[in-house]
C-alpha cells in the first residue's frame, strides 16, 4: 500500500506540472474583468467536478469578495437540485445547465465549467448556447480534451485522464483563481 500511495503522489505531481500557467493567468484576468464590469460568473460540472464548482463558487463569492471589498457575482448552476431535476424530468438531462443559462446569462458574462472528459452532453449544450450568446467560456478539462476544448475561449487542459487526479488539479486551479484575489486584493482594483 505504501508503494501505491507513493506512486499516486508521483502521478499527482506529474499531473500538476501539466497545468498551463499562462492559461490560468488568463482565467484570473477574465474573472477580474467580470468583477470590475459587474458581470456574472456561472460555474457548473458533473460529479466530482460539480463539487469542485460548488466549492469554487463559495470561495470566490465569500473569501475573494471579502478580500477585495467588492462582491463577485458568482452562481453555481449545479447547486439547485430542484431546478436541475425539474429540467431533467420535463425536458432532458442534457438541458439542465443550458436552460438555467437562458434565464440569467447575458453577453459579456463568464461561464466556467469543469469536466475530466470534456464531452459531457449537458456541459457541451450549455457552452454551445453560451458561445452563441456571447458569454466568455473557461473550461478546465482533462487529457481527453473532448468537445469543450473547441468551444472554450480559454481551455485549461490538465494532461491527465485519471478522474481523481484531474479533479484534484481542477480544484487546485480553482483555488489559484480565488487566492489570486484573497492574497492580492489590491490587484483587483
């Protein structure tokens, strides 16, 4: 077991080393522009990525907002289970994020989605709608890339297909975005 743990840690380090610093910096800049221009930031994912999105929205909406003294308008679309199940039941599970964006999303807003596969139909449908309507799309995806790689304005690829390690890296990137503001609040002005 100790050898397996050591191997897992080594593979995690390797995955972390694939995070493209320039793409993360660009995502931070996009989030900063959204704050400065009072734009909304919509985040969503499935499974572990959904949990990461919820965590990110909490950290950005509370911690980062508190640090900079201005509120990030961040909303995690996978946190309203009633709405998701109503849309899934009455229309299609593939529509659960797109239909929510239809209610709130406007040109100039930001979509940040996380997906290890990069091809989840509900994420793709929401991002296709967002692209058509002029929202800026940031996608944190795994090594398979998938359809989101072509849709995103800023595609941050973690060169790893192992779900746990890719999701760990997603959360690391989410924390980098949030802590960029928490630890450098004057930069957001």
